[in-house]
C-alpha cells in the first residue's frame, strides 16, 4: 500500500517515521512541565509543538478528533485543516497532545502524546459527544461479545476464548463514581480490576494487544479517546466497541440535537472505516507501554509505539534528540 500526501507517494514505514516526529515533538515540549502541577501549561506546550510539526511536515488533512470544545483549545481543534487549502485533504487526523494531563501535572506514570491517522472521510466524527462507553479485548473475542450482556457473561466469554480462568482476567477500569457498580460486578464474577484515574487509551491498547497484563477494558471515558482506541483496535485486529454515553444534561441535549444514537454500539470498523490506519504514541512519563522522556548523556531520549493496519505491524522505537 502507498499513502498519498502533498509529497510524493510514500510507504507505511516511512509514513510512521513521519508521524512519530509529531508525537515525539509534543512529548519533548511537555517534558519540562512534568510534576509542576500545571496541566494547562503542559498541554498547551504540547499542542503548539504538535501543531507546528504537522505544518512543518506538510501533512494534508482535517482534525476530526482534537482538543475541541471540551478543552477550549485555540489549536488542533475539531475541524482544523492542514496542508494546501486549495488541494484535497488526504487524511482524517486524531490527536491527543497529552493523554493524561493530570498524570503530567502530578509527575506520575502513563502520560503520553498520541496521534492517529486514516484516509479522509473514514474516521467517525463524534460531534458534541464527549463521553463513550467502551469495551476492548483481544483478537480472540472479536465478534463474540454482546456489549449489552451482563458483565459476568462478557468475562466468561473472554475467559473461554483466551483459554484463561475468569479469576485470572484483569479488567482496566477508570476510577470514577459511575463505575462503582460495574467494578463490584467484576469482583463478584471473580476477575481482577486495574483501577486508573485516567488514561484509557493506554488501557485499550493493552487490552487489544495479545500478551499484555490487561485482558479487557470496560467503562465510560472520553469519546475522542474511544475513537483513537478504535484506530488501534482496527490496526491490530482486536475487539473494540463504543456507545455514546453523555454524562451531563447539556451534553445529552447536544447529542440528541445532533441525531446521535445513544443506544447503538459502534464496532471498530464503523469508528474507523479503513484498514489503512496509522497510530503513534510517545511516552511523556514512564508507564505501562513505554518509557517517558529522559535526559541521557546530553541528549533527550524518547520511546514511541508505532502501529499500522496495512500491513499489520507494531514496533517500539527508542530515539535520541
């Protein structure tokens, strides 16, 4: 497969090399804000660095998933266009310059810079929907889970298809009041829960990737993070399903006005309608997936996870800047 941009045709490996420069630049910009208690400044630094690098590289596309109204961002907002305004937009772009802004401000694990790209017109636009209920697991269970089924039934199916016992399953859940009942259902079924205050992109990546410490992701988190996670699932062949799940009355009203169905579960191939999907994430603080930005011998060291859907491949790259 080849990818068309404003530049000559390039292969997937070269394109991932280009994309990783975007997430590495954002991670390096956020580094000085680790542990300073100011998540807005850290996020702002990453946003500006990421936006400048996208422009510098000449990527032509539209930000479908960005900082958006929820973050009141002046750049990388939903609908922002890059590249030649008189030419066609080649890509749908999804970005999260700092996934885990609270982690960054507190100086704790799992903060990262994230970007996903698919051909123009293939990425689901959530509009005013800020929150999404999600289910993610490995390729073994793809198409075998009823998202409306009881929690215990979902766990039993995952255990059967993966050859594990229910009590050996680990479920990634955001530590939010809305999940208290579900967490108790998981405990009652006999499985384990990994509770995190934020960062469900990392949880979803682990859930859809075979051989990690996380078997399943469940619960409601951000819709942008859901679409980004769907890109990873589509690329790796894992299971991901999402349902628009507004949490505030104002969001419910906006979602209803936009005609979005809050009962429908979207499969990953509906959230990103192409196998030609690319994903890059660079660690800001060290976490489950990779090491964070670190000074090393007068240089700055980064680790970046790179994933493509066609051909299906993933790799971890350590770089020095």
